[in-house]
C-alpha cells in the first residue's frame, strides 16, 4: 500500500525509455512518483483519475526554447503566452540556445544584450539579474508553470569583452570569457550554446569556440550549436562542431538539424552520415529537430555580417545611408557563403540567396502601423509598397527600428523532415515561442502533437514508444538530467496524459495560436498545470541547475 496525493488509474503507461506500454496505475505523492504498476494499492488518496484508453507518459522536454524573456517577464499576461506550450505537454524547457540568452550579463553586454534580445521580449522590462544564478533565482521568485534550465549562451560572453565587433578575440579576452563561462557552469548552466549565423557568433573563429568548449568538457556539460550555416557551408559547419568535439572532448549537440534551400536538401543525408561516423569513432554527438519545413528567426538574419557590426542601431544607420544601403543590397544579391565565413567579407548563411525573396515572410512587426505586413513574403511586401523586395524590407526595418521577425520556408523539405524523424538519436523540439506579437511559429502550439499525430499515427514513420522516448528520456540524457524524462518510482512526477487517437497539432502559419488537441492533463512536479482544456494557474515548476 502507498499513500498518494493522486492516482492515475488504468492508463496505457509509456515510461519514456522506448519500452512497450504497460497497462496500469501511477501514483503521485509529494511531487514524485510513489507507485507504478499493474494495480497500485493506495490509501489516503486525495484524487483518483481514470485514464482508460489514454497514454500516460513523462512530460515532454523541450531542449530548444527561446522563452528566456517570456518566462522571466514579471507580468500577469505571461501565462497566456505559455498556454500553447503546456497544452502540448511540455513540462521542462531549456533556454539560452543559439548563443542567445539573458545571462551572464557583464561588460559591454549589459547595454547591448537587451537590444539584441528585443525580438523575444513580450514587452520591455528591467532586468534584475547579472549571472545565471541571479536569472534562475528571478524565475523562481515570479513562479514557473514548467521546469526551466539554461545553457550559457556564447553571445553574452563575447559581448562582455569584444562588443559587437568582428575579428579575433585576444588571449586576455578569451580568458575573461572562459572565467565567465566557468561561473555560469558552476551556477547551474547545462553547457555552452553558440549561434554561428548571428552576431556576435558569426565573427567567432573555431579556435575561440574550442577554447571555451574545453571548459565545458571539464565540467561535463554540452556544447550546443546553431551551426555556421545550413546551405552552402552546411557540411563544413557540421565538420566544425565534430572537430571541436574531437579536439576538446566536449559533448557536442547539433541544434535544429536542417538544410535550408532546395539546392541544399541533398546534404542532409551526408551530414547524418558524418555524425554517425563520428559517434562510431567515440565523439559524443547528438542533435534535435523541429518537425516543420518553415523556420522562424529575426529579420536581421538576412543582412550581411559587416552591416551588423555595432548592433541594430548601426544597421539602421547603414540602411538610411544611400552608399551603405547599396553596398548591403549588392552583398545580399551577390555574396555566396564560403569557408571560413568568419574572415573579413565572409558570410555563413545568405538566407535570401538560399531560398529567395518569395520564400521569406514577415512574421512580426513592433508597431500597429505596419501590421498589414505580417504574413507577406518579401516579394509581396515589395509589390504592396511599389518597391523592390530589398528596398521594401530595408524601409520596414527602418520604420520598425529593426523589430521585425521572419519565417523562412524551404527548410529540409518534406522528405528531409521524414528522414530526420526516423533517426533514433535526434530529439524533438519546438524552437518556437509566443511573444504576444504578430504571428508566432505554429511549433509554439503544436510541435510535439504534430509528431505524435502526423508522423506516428498517420504516417507510421516511428512507433509511439519511440516518439515518446525522443521527447523525454533522450533529451534528459543529453542534458544529464536525472529523475526526469522517465516514469519510475522516485522520479519527479512530470506527467502528460493524452489520447493517442486524437492528439494532433492544429496551429498553422495563418492561425498559429490554435491549441493542439488530444492532451488531457499535464502535471509538473505532481501538480496539475493543464486539465480539461485550460490552465490551472498553478506554478509548481522549478529552476533546474546541473
């Protein structure tokens, strides 16, 4: 007999390991799993839930969130922006991805970082933290509906010593960065992340990354990277992170594995082979993916690296200057990425060249006056304004002071997505959040149900136990999280209950805030955060420290 706050009866239990389902009961007490089996005999039960015919699984772990400032936003409106995440079964998310994040904050980064992160801020607010420990403590003070961990993003480290300037960092600058990284790791960061198509990551050499990755290896964390381009430079970029893993001993992680642009889809098979061969040689390499052929990012990502030096205000100044503006146009129209792209004049990822003006859409703008632009391709924006595509988006960037987001189409292609979905080593993620502005990426509301509804139930590309494993115990093992991502006695009671016959994503580019269907209950640390189609308002999440 066990004592329990809650017993979920008669469920089809998937423990997260990939094992076949067990039909039985799950008991929760004090935020942990108190019993698991065919029939759990319990006394003093507070609540009993009948889950007959439903799947009972570990809560989903989103390895790749950009919710750093949504989660930290001290506003009563915050929970509404997180509803789509809870309604798809997410109980844990990791922020600080792609070299972007809110901490650590020091040196020149204190002024520049809030400006760079403006695209993922629901509304401006004063940052009360400096280091990772301060940031996590802030999250705990305002309360969390989900568990949250963070990587140490490379961007703030480099901004702290080198600002938004290109060129090599000095030996002393690297030592300061490494010391700041050590501090972040000691304060609970799960590793280091880099975003090598964004400033300042795009200005960074392999040697600088390896220097920092050695500190990560020493701590046992991961080095996660948005690789240095997913079009012309894709294979070189994958080789780079594998080389870093080989030379430093760090566990490397390929963030949102993809190929951008139809001409480059064929490279997917090759880089998967490269990573498989690296694993066979003993290099620890993992990856994740979002199950969509459209990606979301900030509009500044279409501009050449030299134009982004000095930050967003300098880009806007350059777009206002006739000579600089023409130089930017020529770069976009003529420069093809080549290796190594961090050298002067280089460019890791020319998105316009990869997919075309007609495959990039405006997703968000900062002001109401340009709301009509949301959803337009850059080609359509040009026609609407009586300008060519470049001048139209340059003008929009000036008008919105750079606060413009984008959707990029032609990501991997449907066959490429299917190939990634079949890979056992690749975890599923959202790489999307709702910031309350414009149109969020539909993954913010549907990524995990999309896998379960489309790729499991409808297309049969993978089994249900395997899909759940790649949403739970696989990401937990990548992070080194203990007692999460699995259902077993003594583990934390992060649990999702869903109907395997109904679960499905509903969000689209046109209507991105449609909640997924089929998720019935979500528990975080034993407390219900979502049930009967609504948030409960509970804040049982904790800040996770490695």
